[in-house]
C-alpha cells in the first residue's frame, strides 16, 4: 500500500533531529521519535528505511510509525516529536458520523479472543477501520457516556421469545391479579424458592475500626446448602420464609399445606402466584398426601403461573432479592444461624408491614413489551 504521509526532511530539520539524538539529556520518547524520522527520511541525505525495518530496529509498531509520519506532515516537526496525547484535541473532531460508528462498534462483538470491548480497544479499532485518524480512549468514553452505552457491562436476563401468545397470556393473567383490591377471604400470595450455601471461616475476620474496613480471609470452608421457601402477600405486607434441607416436591407440598392450614385457615380461596418449576404443581401434593388430603388442599388454591422466562413478574422473587441483599450477603456458617437470621429479618419486615407497590400494568405491557405480542394479519 502506498504511503499517505511521506517523510522528506530538509537539511535544517535533519540537523535539528541529529542534535536531539546526540544530546545527553532528552526524553526517551522524543529521542525515539527523532531516530524514526531520520530513518524514514527519503530525502537526499536520508536512508529511506521501510516501516517494517524501522519497526524491527526500534521495537515499535507499524501504527506508531504511521501516526508519527502523519503528525509530521499534518502538524509540524515539533508536533511529531511530542507525545500524541498533547495534540489529540486539535487532531480529532467527533462529529455525528464518527459517533454513529463508535456506538455501532461498541454494540457489536469485540472480536476473537476478546470477551468484551474496552475503551482502549474501541479507540484502536476506530483508527484501524479508518473511521478516524486518531481518537483517545477518554474521548470514546465521553461519547458512550453521552449515549448511555456501557459495552463493558453484561447482565444475565430472562429473555422471552418474540411474538409469543402463551407468554403474553400468562403475563396478563398475573398483571390482572395484581390489580385486584385487598380481600381477606381471597388473598393473593406469591411464592418462590432459593438456596443459600453455608460457609465457615477458616480464620477469624478482623473487625471494622475507624479508618479501616472489615477484613476477612479469601479462604473458606463449605458447610452444605440450605433451601429457602418464601410466601409473600404484597398487599398485606406479610411474608414467611422457611429454611429446609431440600427442595423436593414433597418439601414444596408440606409448605403449601402450611400456607393453607396455618397461615390462611380462614381464607376461602388463595390465589397462589409462582413460576413453572416442575415441583410447583398439584401432582406434588399427591406425592406427599393421601388423595383426599391432596384434593382438599388443591380446592383451597387458585394457582397462577408466571410465564416461562417471565419470573420477574413474581413479587416473591423481588422479596427474595431484598432478603439476599439485606440479610444473606455474607458468610453464614451453618443452618442454625441461617434460620435465626432469616427469622429476625422476617419479623422486622412483617412488623413494619413492608408491602410492595407494583406499578407495571397490563396497559404498560402492551406498549413497552409490544414486541412480545403476536402480529395480526390485516
């Protein structure tokens, strides 16, 4: 490829560069730049080295040599000798087209061998693709910040399929339930479950002191896993969390029987909202109890499932997230302590009747999630 920027030094310029190279005290980067320009000179007194030969001789990249030649031609000899950082503001103007290229690039794949984009990687790629002659990583950051794009972040998410009638039907069923006013005889209860690994310390943590954060050792000892069942009535602000050894169909069945007989004995019908886990079904009751008992419990329940990949519609999942942040986000060594800490958290939340103000309505879903609704012909 023909060079776009040619180094052709005058006698005075060569003399100036040679004096710089022979000086005792000079910044290393400036000495290297001077030597590169001297070797790249194709004038009468210049050797006219190729970029590849210069790269091998001075252990610099081809791109660095190209940018040095560009600064010499576009700016001046002094501009070429100085660091590129000092001239970038005059060198690059990020207009709408450049911004569009940067945004599109950051929203794509980072390329083979890269998990995600970094600001420096984006800036280098913009130059390599010749969208700009040069751009700093800090300028890239400002452009992305202005457009609220963070390519270095990823989130795990339940992504439903597009245009799915089954999804939107289950979603609207749940949203309509959440619109109902409080009815003591017909409460709406959300149910979910999670697990917590018990972890023992192998060395005593150092407690917090003024000016010093708490410190704990990176090494730990695993001490089993417990399951947590949660029932949450959002309108009343009541919840119950049970810590168990397992999360089988039998365990779920016993928890549901307690819901019906212990916690809501006077309710004529309980609407139970939960996800589609295979143990969350009437069949689990028949695995745990006699048919007559299983049928008795089922007749007290109106079971409503959140759609697959739509567990965010379950308010019990949100309450579990609050429990995790406020209580469980630490090392808890055994089930006994786990149970007592969870009970204390539940007691405090129930004492304050901490409810949940659900704002997402069916009308909102038809606007914000319209891509999930089937498109009707005609």
